[in-house]
C-alpha cells in the first residue's frame, strides 16, 4: 500500500468512526430524553387526547420546534410550520404518527415524541336529584359516572333509577339509562363529558295527599309518584298512641272523569300477608282516612306495628 492509498484508507476510517460516534450520541440523547420526559410519556401510547390537555412535543435536533401546547376545545392544536392539526380523540401513538407525517413535509426525517403532561379539567354542571348539585372540574377523560360521583351520587331513589339527560355546549341532548349503567353495570353507556356539559338527574315526581284520622300528624303528606298507601300513613305517623284501625282504611279519590270513588282497604292484612296488591298505589289529591280502633287488639303491640311505624322516619 503506497502513501496515497494509506492516507485514503485512514481518512475513510476516520469518517466512518465519526459517523458511528454521531449515531451513538444520537441514540444516547434520545434515551436520555425519554428518561427525563414526564411519566405519561412511558407506557401511555394508548391514552386518548382530550380538549384542555397539556401536551409536550419534542422534535429531536430542532429546539425551536419543541414546545408545550394546549389542546383547543375543538380538539386541535396550532403548531409552527404545520399550522392547525386535529389530535383530540386520538391516542398518543396515533397523534405522534400523524404529527410526524405532517412535520416531514418541512423537516427531514423528524424524530418526534409527544406526551400528555397535564390532563385538562373541564367544568361540568351537575343538577337535579344528586346530593350536592353544582359545577365541578373533572379530568379531561371523565364520564357521566365521574360527574355524578363528584356531586355526591344520586340522592333520593324511588324504584328504578331514572334516565339522566346530558346536554353539551351546543345544546345537543342525549339520555343515559342510569338503571342499566349503575345498577346493571352496562359501562358501554358511560359516555364522556366535556367542558360546558350539563348533567341532569331527574328525581321522583312528588305529589301531595291528605291523611286524616288516627295518625300522629294529620294533614298534607308529600309522597313520590308510585308510592303506596302504607308509605303515606307511615309518613303521617302511626305510633301506638294513634290507636289506628288499619283494617278499615278509606281512600276518597277523584277519578279522571270528575266522579268520586271510595276505596276500602284492609291495610293490616296486606302488610301481615305481604300482599302488595292490596296496598293501593296513591294518586295525586287522594284523601286517606284512618279510623280509630274501638278497642286495642293484640296486634297493636305486635312487632308488625313497631316495624310499620318506623317504615319512614317522621321528618
């Protein structure tokens, strides 16, 4: 090998060494970057991006293109060179691929890492039959159950759970069957909520009936639609001092055609035998008369009366 060949060989080897060194340094820099990025970068590729989320975008070798951005309400971000790009509803992996594809038109072989650093906090208003109605800041990935839980859960329940109504900022309304979702566990019905949404949980329809006679607190009694005679008498109070004759309870009712009807109910027998068909469902405007027993019978001091008198605490 002459001197010229020797110089060429040494030059080529030196160039190869520099190329390998740069590749190793690049790999080291990428590895260091992944270690120093927030935890959400690692193992979070399937996390979905939502409006309000804070994103950290790193473009290796392009410091001016590495930025923190906020996802806009429409799910998009605005970024240098590529302009507006839609990322909302996409997983981090898909969003990274789409972002890289758009950036490749302006940067040669871009290496992009994208991470959710902070989840947005949409404000959702929860109203109706919940324990603490109000506006709550939730996670950007929150759903109807999260909104109801933030409001303390469903308050008064009479029978099956109602359908909740969810309206968005544009006025679109959808129904969520809470009986299937919360009772039956059909989580497919647990739809997402977004900033400006209103979740309304209807409560039982209340109505007034009148309970008179041998009860502790005669007068107007508020019951829920579908409640039965025993509920109204329990709310009016039926202690031993009332000395009520539950064998001959009378209900005066106005029928839809305006006529009046009288229903005689042996409520004691209905309760003793568990015959709920005899425990009449009440209607708005019913007048219930509970006569006084002529003489105390053995059942007045029975466990049945004790349980019945505590069916519903008197407010």
